[in-house]
C-alpha cells in the first residue's frame, strides 16, 4: 500500500479541484461561448448567513388560523426587518392567510416545514400597481409575494406558498362561458410570486401551489436560481387556467435545477414583449443564458416554451430532464404580429413520454397585426435536439409560414417510439440529421 504525506494529499486535492473546474469551464452554451461557473454552483443558501430570524408569531401574527386575514401584521414584520437592517421573515408551522406582501431590501422569506402562506381569494386584497403581464407593462394586480428592485433576495424552506386559486379559476371559466373572447387580464387574477428588477435571487425547496394565475414571474432580473422547488396547479376536476410554473421575462443568467413542475399550462416560459412594435418598447427585451436541468415534469402544456409574448431568446438550454405527462416538450410559439428571434436553443438528455416533442406552429390566439413597413422576419435559428429517448404521439409537429423562417436545426441521437413518424424537415434550411430512429427505423 502506498502512503502519502499531508503535503502530497493536499496537492492531489488541488489537482482534482483544478480538473473539476476545467471540466466545468469547458461546458459551452449553444452559441459556443463558455458557460460561467456560476451555473455549476447548486449549493443551497445557508439560512444562518442571512441575518437575524424574525419568527412572525413573535410579532403578533396568529398561528394556524386559516380564516383570519393577517396581511397588515405580516407586512409589519417585513417592514421591521428592513428597518433593522435586514434578516429573515420566518413563517412557522401553521396556516397564515394574507393578501399581497411586499418584501424590501435586506429581507428574506423562509417557510418552515408545515408552514403555509395562503393567499386570500378576494382580488380586493391585491393592490393595482404598475407591473408586467403578458408581454406588457401596465397597471395590474400585485402578486401574493412581491419583490422589486432587490439584491440578494431569497425564498426558502420546506413550507408552502398556496395561492388558494379555486375561486379565481371557477370565475374565469364562467367568464369564458359568457364571453369566449375573455382574455386573461380581464379575469382579474393575482400571480403567486412576482420578482422584478432584481439580482442575485434564490428560490429553493419551497412548494408553490394553486396559483390563481402565473405561479412565479421574474421580470428584468439577473442571476436567478430556482433550486429544488415544487410547483403544482391542477388540470382536473377544475382546471387552473394559465398557471404557468415559471415565466422568465427579459432576464439573463437564470438556473432552474432539480425542480418538479405540474401545472395546467406551460412549465418554463420565455416572455419579453408582444405586438408589431414590441422591439421598439424599452420595457421589453431579450432572455439570455437560461439553463433548465435535472427537472421532472408532470402534466404541463409545454416543458420549455418560447412565446407567445417573446422577442429574442438566446442560449436557452433544457437538459437531463424526465417528462411524465407533457403535452409538448419544446414549443416555439410564433406570433404573426410580433418580430421574434429564437436562437441557440438546445434540448438534450430528455426521457419519458409526451404528446408532441417538437411543436412549431403559427400562434392564432389574441393577436393584433398592424402595418409596419420594416417589420422583421421572425426566425428560429440554431435549434438542437439530441440524446432523446421518448414515447410520444408525434415527435415532429412543425408547420411553415410566410411570417417566420426556420433554419439550422440539428437532430442527433434520438430514439422515439411514436404514433406519427412523419419527419418532413425539407423547409428547414440547414437541417442536420444524425442517428435519428423512429419506431426502430432510421430517419434521413
């Protein structure tokens, strides 16, 4: 047996660390640039590093009373934490009913195991403020949890944020029965979590459920990590309409790692703006450098969706995920009234079952084309699908249009058991096909 001195062991450890860092440094974005080591750090935040912990029941908030509205008392705790220089607002075991809460610089939210922050099902308790919804900057209802202009904000813990959405969902469907053209905004529903104009934000471990509208909406922010969260909204017996799991709206550097998502709409969605002149609006913008990895999907309309309110999405990666009941895996929504550029998108290492794997069709719901002489052609460019093992109804569901151009798609190492083996990619310029097998037959 060979023995090593402490000095040699230390040297070997250093070499191993260097090798690990070298491997990480070689990880590339779809456009060939190097992925920052920031994306490889999935360590959870240590609550003890965030400052003093303020348990809300120590400040007049009553424990385990699901029928007592406690918005003002909960907000008072948040305000006190901010005034004291920062710390953690701790929700202990029990159920706490609240309207919109607004977190401030230096504050954090932690929900202990068995704790539920529950939104009241009355829209009057969600103040109307200037915000962001469906690719527009407008006055709309606040979310249950709001964080604007913060640096270093976090939501953590084994507890639950519950949107209590059933009443909102039922009212939405009643409106739709009365008026088939009723839009989401007309239905007046709050989101669950809205984070805007912020940086270095972490959401970890919490369960986010039953949102009346979008679940987690992140706007114009950077360096966002969503680690190990669970997002749920039902698709029966009452469907939770537009209950997207995570909407990324004009953001950069986003990591979604090890999460579970099952909602009655899309899971991770790229937003950014809509309309014929959307690229001229300073409130709109691109999404850059987003990784969704090691996640599991239950029932969702789309695992990764670009649009329908999106402009430019660049370096978007979905990898090493399990799909259980998705209607679609990659859904590129192409609006005829909006200049869109979806480029350098990679979907790899996906297994499970779905309805459609790749779905690209013209978007036909709620759009208003206007005259514009210099209207850019929309494009989907450098889209890569590889290392896929899937059972599906249709792997390739792609339609052409005079409003968009598809080019430089790569299909590599794909094994699909599919009811519809159609694979006509002739109208996609620059398509590359390597080792693609449908129902045991190699495709060309």
